[in-house]
C-alpha cells in the first residue's frame, strides 16, 4: 500500500513536491488554505495530483504518513501543532527530493544576506562551463520538480533557515555559509541562537570529501566553528581576518581578489567586476571558491564573474532624474543587508525604509546614518520604531504610509548628485505582496517620473 503524503502549500515548493511524489508512487494530496496560482494548478492537473484550495481537510491531513510543508508556514500554525501532537514527520521540499537526485551533486548557499547574488553567480559560472545545472530553493525552479523531470550534474540551491529546519538527511556536497546576523527572529522565539542553530544545519551530514565555504570575517560563524567538528574541507573567505586553511581560501586585497582551492589559483581584478561594494566582494569570493571546488577552470570562472550583472532588487540601479540616482534594494529585508547597501553608497542618501519589523536592532546602521543620510522616509503602516531609533541622528525624518507618498517625499528631499535608496530593513507584507512587488512598484514609479520629465522637456 502506497504511503500517504500530504503537501501543505501549493506554491513553487508544493507543486514540485506533489509531482515528484506522484512520480514515485505515493498516495498524494496537496492542500492550500489560499488560492493556488493557475500555472501550478495546471501542472498538478497534468500529473493527476489531487488538491484543494481555500481551506484544509483536517482529518485527511492528519491521516498522512508524512507531510511536506511549505517554508512559509510557521511552526506555531495550529495545523502544524496538531500534526506535531500526532508525531507525523514534517519535512521540507529539499529533504523530500534529495534521495532521488541520482548522481547529481548539490551546492547549497545560506546566510542572512548575499544568498541570491552568490547562488545566481555560481549557477552562471557552472552553466557557462558547460555543466548541466539547475537553479532551485528560494529562486529558480522547484528543486523537487526538476528532480522529477530532468537529470542534471549540479543543483545550485539557495536555502533559507525555514527550509533548513525541515532538512535531516540532506547532504550539501559544497555548503556555503555567507554570514549570520539577526533575521526572522519572530519565527525563532526572538532567540538569536535558535536562528544560528538553524543556519548551521547547512553542514549537517557533510563528509570528508565535501567542502564547507564560510566567511572568516563573521564573528558568529567563528564562534560556532569553535564548538563543532567540521568533517568537510574548509574554504574560508575574508577581507579583514587571516584564517589559514590547507585546502584553500579567498582573500580581498584592496583592488584584487585571490582565490585558491586544491592548488588551483585565481586572481580577480575588482575594477572589472560589475557588482560593487564589500558585500559583493564576499559574494564573489564565495562563488569563486565553490566553482573551483566543482573543478571549473580558473579562466572560465574569471570570464563568468566579469560578465555577471547585478541581481534584480539588490542594489539595482532604477534610473536617474535631474541628477538624482534611484537604487532598488527591496531585497534588503534586514539590518545587515542595509548595512552593506549603505557601505556601498558614495553620495548623500535619501533612505526609504520600513515595513513589517522582524525584531530589528538598528544600532549597526547609526554611524552610517550620521555620515551618509540626510533624509529618512519611513514607508509603512507602523513607523514608530524607525522614528524613535533615528530621531536626532538623521536630520530630516518623514513618515508615510504608501509608496506614492514615500516616493514624492523622497524625490522632493533629494538634491542633484544624491541617491534615493530603497533599502527597507523590513519585510514587505504591510503594503506589498512581497519584496519583489515592492521593488517592481518602486521601479515603475521612477520610470514614470523620468518619462513625465522627458515629455515636459519636449513640450517646452
């Protein structure tokens, strides 16, 4: 008799898991309390997967042998608590799909910041090198769907802490830990160590022939490594500290990056790298180490890195109006991301921030705020924390509760040669569907402003 598997959530991880389960002979049922997108419903129907939307059939779900849970469903959810009480195993898409990857290997990237850029860069390098490679996890196609429908050499997977929480047997052949700074504390009982423990799951099950790439400049990671035995080959990357590893490392030296793995060396000229700022130097070092560990030729790695353009919604230029530059950094949903964004700013800043606060400590931003920001435009339904934290630090603070009001205020406050930076430090769910929606609306607003200005000049 086939095992009963219930997929909770009909998003990208859910539909992919359901299709893989169907292909592997499980008795599959997918349940979503909301509305499943047409594209996912169509695929479920093509594979004859039974599903429901707009509510849960509780008794049927509670009769499952195993649950594959969407990473967006929190542990405190009432249905999850009922499943825990019955000791029904709850796993993530990654955990479910992993046993079926065949001869493929996984490069897995996690961290509070830098995941998407690093993941995208590694994917580009491997693809340019001729490997058959799939992009999955938080970006790209569903990992489980790709496992069900394709055969590849490498899976390049961006993993959130929520996905890692549901992973137990999964093994990263190359694991990358970019950094660990406070984020999503509302999902971890506001206990930072709980979040740290979640991130450190990236190295569970690694073996001696695997690789562990990590930031040697991150104090939290360094403290955690002192507590643990690391079986994998360690490949640290750094700009400040000096950590020796006989397996290899990467280091930023003023205008160049030096990378070495298994006696293969690579030198990168920072002036030829399109993604700028210290945070992108870290991303580049991590990606180069991963590619060398995957045995890509140094010359190919260099070419791909020089060709790589900035990732959408991460310090993405959105246009220029009357000498004012607009930067879309909507993906900066925590304080550490904003720190790196402000570190990269070379002109005076009008900073647009705010949204759903996740237990943020804004202290690390205050020195940059004094040096670089002359106006803070708060954009959220509840701006009190931002207003209180930066009063007396930023000269001009404006509270708004819509994108239009925020953009009008920011444009009015900005001067020629200034940068208007959308770098919210918060989740987007008070005013927007997601950070992508926030970034897209920001870009459309700037584009409209530029077009109106062009039309005005033409009429004159």
